């Protein structure tokens, strides 16, 4: 199916979390994005396009299992997990197309977590993005994922393979419907303390953003809470206590604040109907569950 055909069926705003480098926190960002949108009353589906790791799928499965055991209603997005088709990336891309077409048109957002490698699935996902989120670690090594930079003038010497792929994906998207996806580079897994705006990485990102056409912002700090909530399927936005994990919630308020700041900085088209749905859902929870449980769940 052509990209035009897919766009005709996929009405939601598509958020793609992508970067060819591993270990940058793509899945953590994707999960927190999806949960934040669901809690805001948006109708959300997640797609795990990493056909080898399936980390987002495991997170979603853990979440469903945790709240089933707790016997609570919870914000869980609809989810699609792409199966691995050995040595046949074209077949994987074809299956990805079919899944996108099958998504309901009444969704507000689709959040796609892509693999840390090139391939037809990742290429197609990038060309479908309305918002592209590319996390990098706070290091000069990760800057090289975007481009090689002259150490004196900060001019771009050569675009990286990934930057060239994003440029081509944006060109293809513009040829389909005239839209240029909003590309946001996220400086992720940064130190919780200390000055962030004055470091050399910020200076280079400012220069690169002008030359490559992206916005950049700070993402999530390197916090224990993000790693240790994974087995329960929880996020920093969920007000649920986890027994057996001591000292975890000392940074919870800070983690929640940085997630909310990150989501707000993406400038997503969150509509008022969603907020009304969220308000009605909260009212339903308060009337159908014990007050203490509702308070814990809603925060």
C-alpha cells in the first residue's frame, strides 16, 4: 500500500520515537508519552515496531498484569506488537502497513517505538510521523548520531546516516500532504543536578538545530525510578505504591514534573474533548471505587 493510502486511513496524530543508536531511552519516553496522553483523556494506541526486543510490549503487558492483580481501573493504551519475520524486512514493513491501516480512525494519537537499527519498518515509521522524537544521551558521542561537527566553528562537516534518513523521510512526507513533521531532538538521561543549559552539548545542539531543522529540549534525567517501575508496568505519572522497592519515591515528584514538562514542550494537539473525557473518567472512578483506592490511583 502506498504512503498516501496509509495516511488516508490513519487519522490520529502519529508520534514516532526513533534513533538508530541504542541505549538512549526511547522505550521509556514512548511509554511515558502514551500514559500521559491517556491520563489526559486522549484515545491512544501504541505500536512496538522493535521486532527483536519488544520492550514496549513487555512494559504494557506488565502494566495490564499489575493492575489486574490490584483490581483497579487504569490508563492502558491499545497496543500492537509487530512480530519478527526472520530475514525479511520487506515482509515486516508490509505487516506494519496493515497494522496501521487497521487502527481505528477515532483515535487521537498513535505512539510508535522504533528499533535501534535501520530497516524498512523504521524508515516507513519515520515517514509517517507528525511528531518525531529522537532521544540522545548527553554526550558528544551521541551528537555524532546527528552529524560530525567542526570543533572550532561548530559547522556541520557531514550529516550522519540517521540525519540523512530523517531528511529524506520529511521530504517524502511533504510530497504526500505538504506537511513537514516536527522533529524534536531530546537530550535524555541527563544528570538530575547541575547546570544543563550552559554545557557544551547545549551549545552544539543550538548550532545543529539551525542547520538540520529540529527543535531540541531536555527529556528525562537518569533516575532509578524509571528503571525500577518497569517490572510493574508503571510510570512516574502513576500514583501507586510498590512494596519491596525502598527509597523509590523520594524522586517521584521530580520525575513527574520532568515528564509533564517534556510532554508539554512537544506541543501536541491535545484537544479539550479529551480533557472532558478524563474528567468524566475520574468522576466515574470516584463513584465506583473505595475513596482511598481512587485517591491513590488518580493522584
